[in-house]
C-alpha cells in the first residue's frame, strides 16, 4: 500500500494536491452532470414529442369522427326537414284543393240563387204591374163610392172626417169618464172610511174655543174732557203719539172712546197700551208720552216673547230658534178671517200630531211643521210676497229641515205635497179653518163669493141652474139631462172644481154636487 507520506512531499503540498484533485473532481462531476441532464432532457423531449404526436394523431382521429357524425346528423336533419316540408306542402295542396272545391260549390249555389232571384224579381215586376192596375181600378171605385156617399149623405169628406172624429172624441170622453168613476169609487171605498176615522178622532180629541179673540183697537176714556187733553195744545200731544207709535188716532163724536187705526197690529197694541197708561197717570205731555210709549213697546215685546213660549210649551216643540219664537209670538196680533193666527197655528200643530200618531208618522215633526206653517203671516205687512213664500224663506234662514220647509210650501197647494207630513199639515189646516165659528168674513165679501160660485158653475154648457148653499161650503148644480149624460156629470164636477180653485180664494173646501134629473110630465084631461 502506498501512503502519501512515503513521498517526500511537504504537508502543505499534499493539501494543495488534494484541493486540486477535489476541484478537478468537481469539474468533472459538473460536466458529467450536465451531459447527463442534457441526455435526460433530450430523452424527455423526445418522449414528449412522441406523446404530443400521439395526442395530435388521436385528436385528429376524434375530430374526423366527430366531423363525420356531424355531417351525418346534418344530413339526417336536412332529410327530416325536407320530408316535413314535403308533408306540409302536400297538406297545403290538399287544403287548397278542398277550398277550391268549396268555392266552386258556393259559386254554383250563388248562380242558382241569382237565377231564383231573377225569376222572383220578374214575378214581382208582374205583380207590381198587376197591383198598380188593380190600385187604379180600386182608386176609381173609391172615388165613385165617395161621390155616391157624398151624394147620399150630403156631407163632404172633411165634414165626414170631422163628424167621425167628434164621435171618437165623445166615445173616448165617455170611456174616460167611466174609467175615472171606477177608479175613484175603488179608491174611495178604502180611503174615505179610514180618513173619516182619523180626522174625526183628531177633531174629537182637540177641544178649542169656537170664537176667536179679536184685536182691540178702541181705547175707553173716563170722560170726554180727556179727548182734549190727549189732543193737547195745537194738537201737539196727538202728534207726538202718532209720530212715536206710527198709528192714527181717530177722535170723533163717539162718547168716551178713541179709535186707534193702523195696519200693523203690534203698533196698534203699543199705542193702545201707551194711551191707557197715560190716561191712568193723568200727566199727558210730549215727554211723558215718549216715556209711556217706550214702556208700552217693552211690554208688547215681552208679551210677544211670552206668547211664542206659550205656543212652544203647549205643543211640546223644543229646539226652535229664539227668533222664530218671537215671530210666533207676533202671530198673536194677526188674524185671518177673524181667527187668531197664533191660536190657529197651535191648533194645527196639535191636530197634525194626532193625525200623525194615527198614521204611524213622526208626530214631533208633524207638530213642528203645523206650528210653523203660517209663520210667514208675521211678516206679510213688512215683506212683499205671499205668506207661504215668506214662511219658506224664514224656515230656510233658521235652518229648518227640508221636510218642514216642504210642508210650509205645500199647505195651500202652491206646490203638490210629496211627503206624508205635507199632507197631514194640509188636512189639519183645513180642519182648523173650516170648523164652525173658526173664521168670519164681512157680509159684502161673503155675498160676492157666493155670487161668483154660482156664476162659475153656470158658465159651463149643459148647466141649467146652480145654488151656493151651506154658507158657500157646497155648490148644487142642476144640469140638463138631454145635454149631459150620467158619465159626463163626473167631468162637469171636476171642471167646475178646477175653475173654482183657479179663480176664488176661500177658507176650507167647497163641495161640488151635480144633479141630473129626468122628469116625465103628462096631464089627465
């Protein structure tokens, strides 16, 4: 065995040799590694290229397969689409063929119908010609017959038409009268008894005075010397009274009395109270007169308010505006045909409530409408217009209900009543005004009204005589039996009633009684 130490080489030399050997070994190893890695890499590259070529070859094969499959599928779809289109074309051709046959059939039918229509048209033309000729013949025959009829009857065509129309009108009036009588009879059978029962019950339940209180306009004097004191020096006292109260003092030869004249009953009452206070006091001069007039005005206003409160208390009506209560109180100093309007309003209110109870209607509303139905009469001397329209305006002003406003508007027939309350108030007003002793009128107006009733009744054709009886509550009409039939009597009574309603003013209602009497007269010789 060889040992390095056997050579005669220093230690550091051996170290250098070992280092050189190591370096050489590393270099050789590096070169060998490089070569090995190159060979390995080349081997891997070659393998990868082979693998890539294999993959590409397989991909080409797959692609070629897919291409063939796609081509086959496309060919199959094209073939199926071709078959479907051929089938649709065949179906369309069959449909077109069917439609062509149908159109041809329709054309044949139309041709046949056209031929039929042409034949019918020709037949109609022939018939029209025949009818025209026949119509000319008939017209000629008609003309001949008309000439013969005119010759036999002695009437022209127009005269004959007028006579026929008159007969038709007469027949229509006869049938209308019969139907009207039948309807009225049928309605009266049920309504009369019920109405009489309700009204008689309401009248019997209400007991009121039969004589109305009159407004006093005469002031009594303790002696005739008081007249001179009331007149005063150069008439200053009487002028002061008249200027402050707005009345006329009539001092005439009437012993121990002075007449107070004024269209306003409130002013007249104020003057009366002032004069009574002056007479009782004895001191009569302008300053004292002014003081007494003011006191009298306050007393009258207080009495008006108390009268309104009394009316609402007696009727049981609450919630009325204080202004309406004052207007009600003013009715105490108003009269209608001698009947005190406030007492009349209270009576109508109570009657309306009783009738409403019997009919099953709200009695509170009925009583309220009855109490306010103549409220316009409190302002008729201050405002233009009828008391009905004034009352409607006042009720609207103080927010009364539409039902009450309509009852006020309809209570004299200015408009047709449309609610049960309106009918009830209208009936209660007629009952209160028409009962015996309720109202009065002067003799001259009374006679004129009776004469006018008879004149209206006798103005109708066929009326022989007429008589106003029962103080103008009934008109008895005697008709000529040869001029008015039993059925026409109904129309005569209705026409007379309508004319009386249009031309006359009267309290309550008037009965129209038509009498047709046939008499047979002979003489024994």
